[in-house]
C-alpha cells in the first residue's frame, strides 16, 4: 500500500469497517447546535444528536475549508505517501471546491507526490461504498492512477435511495416547498429520493405510509441491482434502527444478499435529513432515473 485513500466525514463510513483498513483517513467536519460547535474535539454520540433534533434542535453545518484540507493532507504527503481523495458531491456542497484548491496548492508544494482528487457524485454511505471498493482495489494491489480511473467508472453505479420521515427538514434545505411539506405531513405522504448521476438529489416517487416507502427502497434495489457486484450493501438510518432492520430483512428475502451493514447517518448529513431517514446503497446498472421532481 504505497498510497493513502482519504475522504470526508460526509461519507458516514461504517464504524465496524473503519479500523479494517490501513492508510485510510477521514477529514472531520463540524456542525453547530445553538451556540455550540461539535464534530472534532467536542462530539455528541449519534443518539444524543438525534435526541436533540427530535427535541427541536436545528443543526447547521460547515464545509471543509481549504486551510483545514491542506493541514489534514500535508502530513500524509510529508511522510512520503501519495493520496487519492474521494470527495463529497460537488453538487451538494462547496467542500469539493475547497479541496480542489487545497490539492492544487499541495501539488506545487510536493511535486514529487501523486495527488488525485475525485468528485464522488455521492453522499452519506453512497460515498462510503465508493470509498470501500477503492480501498479494496488498493489492498488487492491496484496502483493509484488505475484506482482513480476505475473509481470514476464505478461512481456511476453506486445507487442511493432514501426516504425521510420528516418533510420539514427537506423544506428547510430547499428540497420541498412549504406547501408540500405541510400537506405531505398531514396526509402521511412519504417521498423516495435518490442521488442522480450528477450527484444531485431528486425525487423518484411518493407513497402514502412509512411501510410502503421502506418497501419502495427494496423494490428500486431489485430493479437496479447487479447481484454479482454487490459484495456488501450499506443501510444508513437517522436513529430508526427498527426500520433499517426491516429493510435489511426484506433485502435478504427478495435478493438473497446477506452481507448488509447497518449504521447511523452521521450528524453532518443528519442535520439536513432530520430524524427518521432510512437510506439504502448498493451497486446497480446505472444511476439514471426520471427527472421530474414530484415534491416541488
């Protein structure tokens, strides 16, 4: 392993896998509740975070600055390592632009090092799944440039489907109108969203009732998945483990896939989804879906 793979805290990399890979680091990110900043030296557990949200907290997040990215990557390069950085979708955050500037500065500072940066066009555990396969490829002997090129191809096959339970957080983030949020909440309308090929969030369907929405995630997986490519499937949840377990059971029942890892949606992404979101990530044929946004 002659190079590091790095990524951002937005990837919500499953905790049970973090320590299984060497030469792998995650750039921390911060969020703020009230007047208190969390995420680096001052941290809440996932449960504490979602309890705060459930009790009315409205967290805000901050992007990774160019300075923070430079300070994070410089020691890795100084130690003689090359770096492949897999970044949060450029269409969801300005973090990508901050990292891009940092990488260009570091290339001048360390001309002898190879530094590759890739826009994951992904978020949450979709980004994590892309990182996971890149780590596996590296540990199986793939050189950094080949891994970079293969990851670009793979990112168009990492499918993200999720359903929130609270439309008000989507409204706050500009994903739904106030009218749609109020009406949807009263009528128990549950949207199903996905990350498209450009790394933007779009709505693919809306159903009445939570259970139908959860089953919808599995149905979309059945339609899109490439069975032989799914070494592992990730499910992420915003403090609704029972719902995540229900999705897992249905995936096993309908697809036969059993290597399924469930973990929390972290506070950075959770600040925008709210409590109760369930998300499903897997390898599929493509990320192309209808473009009409049903909740505008």
